[in-house]
C-alpha cells in the first residue's frame, strides 16, 4: 500500500493490493554488477530485451538480445540506483541495480 502525505502534513493510505512477480518464462535468470558491467545470464534460449532507467525513470539504455549471456557497460554512469527491466514473452522482470 502507499502512503500519501499532503503539504499540510495530513496523510492517507491506499488500499492494499497484491502484485504478482513474473520471471522470464518461469526460468532462472541472473543479473548482477561486476567491474562497471551489468551481467545478464539467461538459462533458456528465448529472445529478450532490456531497458535501463535511472531513478527518475529516464531511459538510459535499451537493447534486444538473442544469446544467453550479455554485458552492459555502466562505467559512464554515476554511482546511484538504477532499474533494469527485462522483457520476454509478455513477461516483465525488474531488477534494482546499485552502482
């Protein structure tokens, strides 16, 4: 649920809802940061695409992938928190990336 705080300090809560998390075709996928690279390892042979966003939602990187192992160079990005969206077969997986 979300908490909304007004300028006068009053607040209210939204109703509680559940969210289902999808993975790439219900298979294992691994995303991690190593030496200024985001490493993506996908255990199946499906095509997928990735999009990297900064904390404000600005799109920083987008690419279609075919193979099971890829590296994204993030050395030019400042330290911070980023969101990586992985799309495959109408599924979306979001990973938080901390540099």
